[in-house]
């Protein structure tokens, strides 16, 4: 079943929408949650909560890409669960490290309007990067993969990856400042 058909099921308020979402995207959403929580049980709960939140959000929302929509919900739920459970308890603090690394160039948004402005600016910034740099940034700060895993999969040293990510964050900070986005 394609995404438009699944979204149509949500609009019809058919419970089959949840079953189809789960069938198609539980692996994807589960991977996102496990990278953040490092707990299969907690990740499974986040994925189940994703379906409930999607049910509550569609309608009125009509996602352009269902995978991105569900992934964003899962990521937000997993980060919230992580923060509630204590920053260093699971995953060797990987999520806390990612969030700390980004804190130097991106502050928490206090309003939905600020969130959309930041999202738009971040998308433009990533489109302006070379494909490999954008991929590294997304793997680290969206999927929150550990440095050692990214370095290994890209055949580079951890030190080289850390330096590359540092340069990308510095470029992001400069980009946001030129866009007039307060850091």
C-alpha cells in the first residue's frame, strides 16, 4: 500500500491506517527510537505511541512524506522519553552529546513560528552542503548515531569525523547568524 492510500485511511478514520503504518514503517521508526534510547522495550513503546500520535494528527495534517512525518514524531517522542529517564542512564549519553554539540549553534525554539523559521533555514543550509557533509550531519544529529559507527561506515577516523562535524556546526552557526536567527 502506498503512502497516499495509508493517509487516505487516516482521513477515513479506519484503524487499518495504523496497521498499514506499522507494517510499512515500524522498522524505520524503531531504528530511530533505538538510536536515541538504546532500549528495545522503550523504543517499541515510542513506536506504538507514534501510531497514536499520527492518528491524532492526521487529519487535520496531510503529510507530504509519510515516512518523514512518522520519523519526526518518533524522534520527538524518543527524545522526550530520554530526557525524562535521565541523560546519562542509557546509551552512554550519546543523545546528550548530540544535543550539547548542537546547542552551540541552535537554541531551543520557544514558539511554533520560530520552529518553522529554523526548520526552513536548516533545510536551506543542508541543501547548500556537499552531499557527504549533509549525510554526516543528518546521521549524527537526526539519527543520533555514535561517532564511532559513522566513522566506521564512512571509512574515516573518529578524529577526522569530529573535526568535520565541528566545521559543519561552525558553518551552521555562521549561516544562522547571517539569516538573522538568534542563537
